[in-house]
C-alpha cells in the first residue's frame, strides 16, 4: 500500500489579467503579485516540498517558481492543471459579461449540486465538472509518481473553487467567484484514488 501524499494547492499570485479584470488569458504576474508569491514562499518554506507542479499558464508557473526557490526545485508544467476554459468569454473584460454571469448564477439557485456542476453558461465553456475531472486526473497521476511526499501544485481560482464544491465543502452561493484569494491555498491528502481536505488558507466563504 502506497503512503499518502500531502498536496498544497495554491492559487497563483496577482496577475495582469486580475487587475485589468480580464477573464482567463495568459498574462504575467504584476509587481504586487511577485511580492505576494514571495510572502507565501516564506510562509511555506518550512514544509520541505519534494516536487513542484503548475499549470502551463504563465501566472501559475511564475508563482510556482517563486514558491519553489527555498526548496531548490524545478517546476514541472502540467497542461491539465490549467484554469477552467471560458470559451467565447476567454480574454474578454469581466465588465462586458458580468450581467450574463450574474443571471446564470441566479439560474442555478434551487438546483442540486450535481446539476450545478454540469451547468455552463455557453456551450464553448467547460462545465465545472469537466474542469474538475481533468484537473483531478492530473493530481492523481502526480501522487502516484510521488507517494508519501509533500507536493506543491499551483493552479487557478475557478478550477480550485469547482473542486472544493465537488468535494462538498460548500455550494456555489457560499463559495463565490472571488472567494479564493491570490496565493490562497488548500491542503489535500490522497486516499486510494481520491482526496480528502485537510486545511484551507486564504479562502473566504459567504455565511
């Protein structure tokens, strides 16, 4: 029986897309984001990560590289750790679509969690469940290759949020689109082919 691995899943630091209110995209960290990542690196330096991974997107890889400095690790890029795909809204200003997003999330009220997870605003988008499935599969592969170790993963807010909802930690109304702060993170432990949640830092729930 393989030993359990502990996975620290961190949202990337502040990016140019965050401050410009752009949906998705592939823009670098801001100067403030670099400082955020350095601060989180200090918080996590005592953990002795043995391997580090990020999505292939620049903001995540930059964050992971900063977080890995104290551990002298090279960050491996994993395409399936990427952000949820937003289809026709990718790269657009959130202000241009916020009314549609608001109406869509309103339409989810009263639906079951399973119904909410398969819903999407446009056919070109990934549903939360589609994003979770490929993201979770990537984590499973990582933990199989690094059993019993402390692992660092840097990913993205929307897919991390979807995963927490999938785990049953909270619903869409309690865990809003901006709930996971830049460099906020949660800690997972793998169990067989699944994961249990051990800790949450920098994630704001609506009461």
